[in-house]
C-alpha cells in the first residue's frame, strides 16, 4: 500500500503540473495573475481569443456604469476599450472581434437589504 501511494504521489508531481499553460499562447501573463491575486472586489476579467492569441478584458468596476473596460494584449498594451459616460467603443470602430470569451475572475458581491 505504501508503494502504491508513493507511485501515485510521484506521478502527480511529475505530470500533474503539466497543464495547457505550457505553451506561451496558453499561459496567463503575470500581470493578470497579479491582478487576480490582489482579489479586487469590483473587477471582472474576461479572457478572449483574438488574432490567434488571447486578450484580456478588464472592467475595474462591474457595478459602475460609467467605467471604461480596457482590452489588453499579453504584454498589457491596450488593444481597444469601450464603455464610459460617452459609451465610446474603439473595438467596434477598429473592427475588432473577439471569440471564445470566458470570465476568469469576477467579484463576489454581497448584497444586503436594509430592511
């Protein structure tokens, strides 16, 4: 039994850490990881496919209707942005279309009723 346990643990450490993030295209950039590690209460981060790579839509205040959502590439360069008071959308203006978007971080909002 002890040998079987040792084999399972060894296999886990040898192969368990090999994820799809091994190739650069799949790897989440450090700046995104750092942002999520800070656990911002109102930020939502969405990962999307774009031009055979990924981009990250960062909305720093989900409940604020006048905030601008910025779309960043892997190197944290702004690709486009949308929202704000004027509802400008440079993504549409530049003909940028995103595929396969998934929310990878979102706030856990607590709603309290003042009854």
